[in-house]
């Protein structure tokens, strides 16, 4: 079963896992570590909801959109890691955990 982030609409697909965060392919959503965060926006697991297997991002439909999404995700991942490793006290100030949750 896939799960989708309510914030950024990232789809967690168990067959792919999240190798960037050390999650092996084949890991069901409910076996993800409790501190796992959305690789795209950084929200925690509680903001994910079940998504049907057909709720995939329409790959191939709009190459520009896919490219922009990929770029955004890549930049965010870099920024997130940079902030985290340069000054851990910034971690709680990251957007996505509280601010975005209220929308
Ligand atoms: Zn997200």
C-alpha cells in the first residue's frame, strides 16, 4: 500500500523504499522508523495518508513538472542536510513541521 504526504503529495512506495534515508526497498509504510520524515518536505509520518496504488505521480505526462519536482526535492534534501549538520539547533525551526501543518 502506498502512502501519500498531505503536504507535498510525495508518494511513499514500499517497493522503492527511501534509500536516501536508509530505508530499504520493500519496507512497508508502517514499519518505517518513527523518526522518518518525508524526503521532500520534512513532515513526519503522521501527515501521510493511505493512497491507492493508482495515486502515483503521472510520470511521463509532464516532463517539465517532473523535472521541477525532482529539482525541488533535490534542493530541499541538500538544504535540509546542510542545516541539520551545520547546526542541529536549527532543526526544530525547519518549516514543514508546524507552520505548514496548519494549512
Ligand atoms: Zn511531504
